C-alpha cells in the first residue's frame, strides 16, 4: 500500500510541474502579445521574466502551503537527516532483537557433541561387521537424542537403520574417503555431532564425525609447563588452571577433537601443599610441568595429566 502511495505522489509532482510550466508559458505568451514592458526592458525579455516569475511563485506557494499546514511536511523538509538516522538506529535495534530472539531459542549449536558414547571400528573388522556396528550405533543415537531433546523443544528424529534411505546414508558414511584413509593407519572413532544450529521446533539432525584414533601423547610426555620463582607465594589453583588450558590447546594442536581435549588432572591436596611449600622455601627458577598420566588416544575422551615440580622446563 505504501509503495502505491509513493507512486501516486511521484505522479502528482510530475503533474504539478507540468501545470506550473504550462501556466508560466501562457502568462508569458499573453504578456508578449500585449507588448508589455517591465523596468524599460523589451517586451520579449519582459515576457520571459514574467513566465519565470509566475512559475517560481506557483512553486513557492505549492511549497509553503504544505509547510504551514502539515507538520509532517515540515519534518521532512527540515529534519530529514535526523529522521534517516533514527530509522537506521531502529532498524539496527530490530535486527539485534531478532538475532537475540533466535539465539535465545537455540537448543543445539552446530558442531556440538550430542551423544556421550562413540563408535570404534578397526581395520581388522570386515565391512559387514563395521556396517552392523554402525547400524546398531545409529539406532542407539536416535533413541538417546529423542529421549533427551524432544523435551527441550525439538521434533523427534523418525527413522531406523533398516530403512532403505537411512541404510544408504550409513553405507555412504563408511565409504567416505576420510574413513577409508584413516582405516589404512588404524582404528577410527565416530562421534555424533550436530551438523546445524537447531532451534525450538526444528527436527533433530546429526552427523557422524570420523577421527583417526591415533595416540596424542605418550605416557610421561611433557605437555606444558609454567615458570615460577622460588621464594614466592603461588596460588596453586591459578597455576594448575593455566596449565590445564595449555594442555587442552596442545592436545587440539595434536589433532585431538576439541570436545575431548579437556585436561583431567590427577593430583592430591597433599601434593599441592608440598609443591607450594617447596616453591615458597626455595630459591631460583622452578617449573610446574604437566605430563601425560598414561598413553592418551583420541578414544581416551580426555587428557589425564599429572603435575610435577622441576628445575628444568621439560
């Protein structure tokens, strides 16, 4: 409707402009025929001045009357930049509110792990055995996700591994080039993750992300360290928190999935007190080192570490 009104206004302006031109021309023509003069000018110039003046007068009246009678016209003429700025601000606020509304109703974020178990397949298994294991894993995932997320506002996933369409998708998962390439080097694990952001009333969707189940750290391997000065009072929780963050980042750099890269410290309060006392009473440079508590693989689903105090960084 507003677009139609806009077209009408454009048409009206064109008609008014034409009317002004016509009236100005006719007045000038009549002045020219009567051979009138103005300020001693020749009739030809007088008629031109009268025609232009008439047009200007009509345009002036057509502009002033709306300004005197219509507040909206005055706003449009004298405060157009402020109006445009206000419109832009309101549009930005509306966009932000819409974004917040969408984000506040999100149930699952893209890439989020959805199932606390994973499937491990090995090169030694036959294709039929891998296919059977993946089908059973799929059905277990669907049952768990429907039980967990339908109550949070998502629509249930409908389908079983035996359905022809789903069976074809599972075959495609095992036939993926990455999976076949990983199997040449060792076992492969499948983790269930969301392939899209899912909002309330969306249908549950997921995908199986494959990872080569490689060794990330060897038992006793130094992963990260933090330097402290002897004779100072350290806050163990801060030092261990800093180390845990460094361990997680190093694990990610070594191809551990980010959701498995959390450091799981193995240390007693007695060890913490002993380490703190040694640093406080000592002199020189010390290092608190985080070492792998055992061989850490992708399937470890975490990075167990032990902390030790040393004079050397590694």
